[in-house]
C-alpha cells in the first residue's frame, strides 16, 4: 500500500488556483488577500487537512508566532479575585490574536514576582502584553528593565510622557470630567471619591483630577475629607464607603474609581440606611457586565475593551515586525443608569 504523503503549501496553491506566495499570505493572516481568494485557499486547506508547521515557520522568520499576555492578579484575602474588566480585554486580545494567526500564552503573575526576568528569553514569545493595575511605583523599574533588555511589550494603562515603552489606555481624565459634569448637573454638591488617588495609581488619579476640574467649573470642589483610598474590589469599596459614612462629613454623591468599588459602596450605603440615588448618587468606572444588573443599575464610564484588545495586539505586532508604533489614548463615554438618576432635593 502506498504511503500517504503530507500535503504542502504547493498542493494548497494548485488546488486553490493561486500562487504559493498567496497561500503563505493567507496562512499568515495578511490583509492584502481579497476575500474570495482567501475563501478558496481556506477551503483547500480544509480539504487537504493541511497543518501549518509552526517550527519550520519560526526557523524561517526567527519568530515563534506566539504572544504572551501577563495578567497581574490584584491581591485579595482568598487570592481568587480577577477584575471582570480585565477579563473583557483578555477576550478581545484572544480574538485579535486569532485574526492575526497568533497563538496566545496567558500567564497570571504577581507584581512582586520577577516576571520581567522570566521573559528575557524571546523564544518563549515574540512579545508581551501587560494587563492589570497595581502601584505603578512598584513596577516602574521592571518596565525599565524590559526596555533595557530589548523586550517588545505593550501595556494597558495610563499614557504618560515619561513612561517606559508603549501604553494603550483610556482617557481617564476626560472620563472623570464627564462624571463631574453629570453630578453637578444633577444638583449634587458634596461629591466623595473612593479610590487611591495618588501617583502610584495614575489611572485613578486622572479620574479624580478630571472630576475635580469639572466640579470647579461648576463652582464646586472635591473635599479631601471625602476621599477614601481603595483598590479595585467590592470588598475595598464596601470598606471605603463604611469609613466615609463614619467620618460624619455630609455627602450626596459618590464617584467610585471602578465599578467594583461602586458595587461594594452601594451595599455599604444600603446597610447604613442611605438610599441610592435618592440620598446618594453613585457613579462607577469601567462598565463591567455586572454594572447594568446591580440594584440600582450603575451609572458608569465605559472603556472600550473591544478596541483596547485589538490595539494591544496590533501595536505589539508592529513592534515584533520592527515597525514604528506609538501609545494610544482611547475615548471614554458616560452611560447614565438608575444609580444617579435622581437629582438632590
């Protein structure tokens, strides 16, 4: 019996009626191939049960065809918390990698670990996507180390003028301004901010400053006595809101630096007998899926996670190919729901 030979790209080209170079472009996910040609090549690939030899391809290009995403877990007592916002970006990154013919290696990390050294060997992945928040002052040196060792990486986070590497981020300051304008228009005069507004948390700080600027235009101010530090978790939001109430300072609105903080705060306010939104308007930031199903549904600032994932992958692939790339700031949008729906009486 004659042994069946393995199909090659030449076989694919012959069956589809195209050149071998066109087959190669289709297999790499090149946008230069028209839809009809791509369809014929893909049908030929399926008919011949063709499998891409990733090892041979990587030897030719000196690339692995793999991107690595490092997701930094935020510390919680049970070590089980992952912000749903980052899971949304992860889903978008996964889909973008599939469209570009890239494998994706996902690794969960702690900011305190030596993750920057673990990926010094570029054969593990062609480049890194860094996802997650933490104290920027604690990992800034590690970003500098990645730059020094020539690692190609892109991170989700605030775009800053002196940052190491490239960031894709949201216009947090504009998002904060939208919140401030919204609360001022509702007649709220004493706005509390729950979140760590410091240089270690530049995203939260920009949101705070944006809200502050909008309130100043309306002749109001953010009272420092109404700011309580909190990381991005429901438990932290609950604890921060409890501490806010116990300070005894009057307030009629809460701007939470994330939706998780806002959800925890709503529970704490209810336990203290404060009605949302009648007594206290509450606004979050992120628009995680749960936001629309809280009681009351949460007014929040939308970050475009779909576009964020696409840009993270596209920008990193530019770096991998040696092309020019730059940081991008995505617009923010306010979605008004019931948690801020009533003006102060």
